[in-house]
């Protein structure tokens, strides 16, 4: 007479079910690994340097804003310079005004060269490095700051 309840599982069925579960799990993990294989382990970062053209593209008195990079490039009689349009307070993007720059988020005001006129910004806008490639084209590197007033003679 069978005293076992129909809801119970015997030892042989338990091990068979465990084996199938382990095999299917291993197969699933292997397939995930194969799907990930063609993907690069490291994704390339966007370059912090970008080309702005040749010196002739910037006549004395010209100003050009690179919206996608948040950089303003200007040329005066002393040379060419680049100013970051990222506010030094909390990283908002400043807008240009007749007298300089203004942060729309918290009201910081900067003069025409990026020095703080009214806070809460703790310091002026960053000036960025401009260098010349061997081809003669100019590049601005947003990861390299220079002292305020540093201009590239062209």
C-alpha cells in the first residue's frame, strides 16, 4: 500500500528536476555571455578637444559661440581666446549679454572676459587652452584651463 501523498516528490524525481534546472540555467548564462561578447568592454569617451578652424576664420573683433561644446571663442587685437560657458557655481550654461555673461539659473553675472561681477558663482568663467595642429588648424581643449587673460597670438 502506498502511503506517500501525491503532492510529494521522490528522491529520483527531485535530482532529475534539479539537474534539468542547473543545465538550463548554465545554458541561459552562456547565451548571455555570447551575446555580450561582440560588445566592447570599454566605450570610447567623447574627446574634450575640438577643431575650430584656421586663424584666418577669426578676424579681429569676431566672436563665435560653439553651442554644442558650450564654448565662446573671440579674437581681439591681442589674440585669440576661448571661454567656457559653464557657470562655476552649479554648472548651468550662461548666456551672453551686451556686457558679458549671465547665468539663468541663479543669477551670477560675469563681465566680458568671464570675471565675476555678482555671485553666487565662486570664481570667474574658465578660460580654455587653444593650440595649433601641424595642419595649421586650431583646437580648443575643454579639459585644459589657462589663466584668465591668456591669449593665443595668431
